[in-house]
C-alpha cells in the first residue's frame, strides 16, 4: 500500500564489503520499502570513524557503499541517498543529546557493554554512538527505521531521547519505530555464529563465483555421513537454504530427516541457488563501478537534499533549546 507521507530513515556504516547478513537484515528492506515511504538512506561515515583510522580506506569504503546501494536496486530518483558527514547538523544535534543524556543510561547499551567485555579500549565515540544515531533518525522526523535485530536497541534509545527532549523543550521530535523483520532475525555465518565482519565468518554479498563456491563449501557441519538422518534445524547449511532455496526447502527438509542427502550435496545445491540469486546483483555492481563520477554526483545531490531538510529542523531545535536569539 502506498503511504508517501510516512518517512523512513536508515543506513549502514562504510566498514568493508557488505555480507548476506547485512543484506537480509537491513539492505534488502531499504529496497523493498522504497516505494512505500519517503526514504532517506545514509552512509554513516562518522559512525565508521569510531573504528577506523585510515583515510584512504574510509574514502574507498564510502564510495563502495554508495555503489552497493545502487547495485541492490535503490533508485536515487525515489530515495535520498546521502553521506552523514555532509550534513553537519547530525553532529550538532548529537551534542545537544549528549547534554540531555546521563552516563548510566548510555552505559546500558549492548554495543558499549560488548566492547567493554572484550577489554577493548573504548573511545568516547563508541560510548555516545547511540546519540549520533538518534540525531540521524530524529532530524528527519523518521517514522520507521528498518534495521537488523542488533540495532533495535539503538532505535529504542533514539525514541527515549526524543521523549526526553520533548519533555524538556516541547514537542519537537516524532517518536520513531524500529522495523525488524520477524522472518529475518539473524543470518548465521560460516561457523554457525551470527554472520559478522568482526567474526570473519561472512559470505560477501558481491563475492565472485569462485569465492562464493569456496566459502559455501567451507560452511561448518557435524560429521554425519551421507546416509545418516540429519536435523535441518541444527545445520548451518540448511539455515542458509532458508534464504536462497525457497523452492527446494520442503524437499531438502525431507531428505535431511530421512538420511537421503550428504552435506556436500546440500552445499552444492546451496551454492547454485545462491549464485543464481546473487549473479545479477554482482553484474549490476560491476557496471555501476565503472562510472564513479556518476556515483559521487548522486551522493552530492542526495546530501544537498538531506541537508535542506536537516537544517530546517535544526533551526527549530536551536530555538527550542535557547541558543537561537531569534
Ligand atoms: P557487522 O556485524 O558485519 O559489522 P554491521 O554491524 O555493520 O555488520 O550491520 C549493518 C546492518 O546489517 C545492521 O542493520 C545490522 O543489524 C544488519 N546485520 C548485520 N549482521 C547481520 C546478521 N548476521 N543477520 C541479520 N542482520 C545483520
Ligand atoms: N548503527 C548502524 C549499524 O551499525 C548504522 C546507522 C547509523 C544507522 N545511523 C543510523 C541505522 C540511523 C539506522 C538509522 O548498522
């Protein structure tokens, strides 16, 4: 159903090649929803700066995300595709949120707790990350924020922050909602843990055929022989069939349970189905990457549009908090 007045905002960090977990957890939703909402899709480059200190790599990663967005089918005529850092109002609003939020509240955020638990040296950016994300969302009066399950808490923090601001300064911000697709939840990686760049267990969305095959064949399984009955619910290969082998799923399930399929064959079927699904995206990406000038132009144009929206909102905010003398 068309609902053009509702606003969607989301984005990903430019931190390396996207994987199929990012695709099913987040990216695909951006494309599926682009006709239904007025969409703002950003490249969260200042968020990436919490974990990167290499300008050459970051520059390339930003351009790559823009190419990825176009390759999966985001239409720049319908969607505002933009770079977070090109709209300085995001960091400006984040500062105001810093002043409104208590340390103990932010200390409860999962991402921060995980970083502490891993004994990482946590920079201040990691700690206030959710407030920059709240600014990203609230500046555009977003109604919905499609994200993977692990980002849901961040959207809840944005919502709490909007409520807190509104209580203090008047009704300025809309309360956003996370859109997490139930059927997706978490895509697992080659080793059975959540697929994540930080676990090095990913299948890159744009991997070429050879890499794809090699990765699929390396998915970890138990050592059951070809003729032994297997539990599809406990199989890492089957978990990925759910995303790529809809047409074969009931047949595969039956063969697993009856001991009529070995892991090798199951992986071969998975590779073929995956390759069929991903090859057109890969081809499209290759074409787009030949004209980086056009991609930069799309980003520039999108960032201009986003900035117009954000700066108008920021005017209201400055007035509400009292720094604007007009
Ligand atoms: P990574 O864990 O590989 O660093 P990010 O944290 O950059 O991935 O995630 C980008 C987006 O993709 C987020 O919306 C996140 O929720 C989603 N996402 C990441 N990994 C998965 C996964 N394994 N399953 C589902 N969604 C995921
Ligand atoms: N934190 C998100 C991630 O790691 C990326 C992000 C930054 C984002 N700002 C956002 C997602 C605003 C949705 C809305 O994937």
